[in-house]
């Protein structure tokens, strides 16, 4: 099982496909930008974009699967009202209206793509992200500001000090809770730390399920640590802020690329040990695009941890 959203979740799902076909993706539902944001605000639906990307990542490795994956990811051109919408977002929204069930709609898209696994929303209602940010206004670098909205938090120039979701106790997906309970391994990360990785820990029912699941837990650190929302954070600080928001959560393994931890390995190892985790330092990034995970390298890291654990 993998939790997250966007490109980070897609990376872990594509890697896990090399190891098993019994994959469940539990996806954040706080996106408020782009095509997803437009559909969410106009129709009051869950933002479909991250769910769409997870489905595309799990498509079967055949001409049929790749063709339908391309259909889902295709964005409409032109200058009209539909310009910029991902075709898959419209398909998912239409199925939700026909079936009156987000999970049934996603399962039907999964059947169309012959996905190697299942995609579930983490909550039954769309969420909003709010962050307390130090120096969000460059003119007031010592001032704390509340930044509202996933897209704004992701692009904030300040230092995120804490993050929360609105509503603060949303109903978690029943299917997601059951999947966590039955999982053998739960993988959190990589991805945008405050807006894709941590939202699952901010839903009380999901956090409780992750704390008490008998599954072993793997935290995958990013290979690029210079995105806007965690600008200046060390690898150890990534783990510390996660633990601060979910103090009862323990982790079995933390996976990190050597280039990321080169100047911080000792501190990261100590912080990982503090949440019960063994630090696994192994190459997982692409050679030519070092800010992205390499699918086969990450798959090998998951394989080694699972077989060795």
C-alpha cells in the first residue's frame, strides 16, 4: 500500500508494480489548483487529479493500458471553457455523477485500464490545507502568516512551521481504513511534504489506523529537497516535522538517497531511530534527472527492505 499524491505517489506506485499486483493507493483530496481545482469549485466534487495520476501509474504494461493511461493524462487545448482540463478528470467526474460513489467510479476506471491495484480517496469530502508560515511575506521575514489552500502552501516562499486540514475531523474513507488495517506494508512518501505526504496524518481516523496497523511502515524521502514548501529543510527536519504532527506514529524503515544525506546522515539516522526506524541509504534517483526517483532503483530498494525485513 502507498499513500500520497501527485508525482511522488506515482513514482512509488510505478516502482511497486515491479514487485506485486496487490497494490492499494490512498490518495490525498486537498488539491485546489489547475483542472482539479476548477472542477472541485464548480461541481463540489473531490479533486480528481491526484486520483487520476495514481490510476495512470497503475495501468497494465500493455498497449491497451498505456493507451488508456495517455487518454487519462491528455489535456484539452484551445481557449474555451474546457481548455486545460485533463480528459481523465472529466471522465472520473462523469462516472461519479452516474454511479453516485467516488470509489465505484474509480474502480470502474481501474477496470478500463486493467490497473494493477486499486485507487482510493483518503476522505469522502474534499479538504483544504492551511499552513502557518514564517516569512511568507518577504517584506516581513519574522512574521507568522496563515496561508490557505494547497496550491498556495506548495508555492509559499516562507518556511512552513505547521500544517492542518479543514475541516479538522473529516470522515476518512471506510475502504481506506480497511485497506490500512489489512496491509502488509504501508509506504508514505515521496512527494510534496506538507501537501501530499503529511495530509494523511492530519485526518484523525487515518492517523489512528496508521499508528495501529500491523503492517510495517516505510518512509521514502524525496531526492530533491529544494521545493518551495520545504526550502531549507534538511532530511532530518523532514522526518522531525512529520513526527511532530503524528507523535505516536512509528516507522520501520526510512529510505534515502546517498546524495541527499551526504551532509546529514548522522542526524538523519538519529532522528529515524527516534521514531523506531532503520535508515536505509541506497541510490534511488535518476542519473540524468536527479530530482526524480528512478523506477527500477526505487523498486529494488523496496524489494530489499521487504525481503530483508
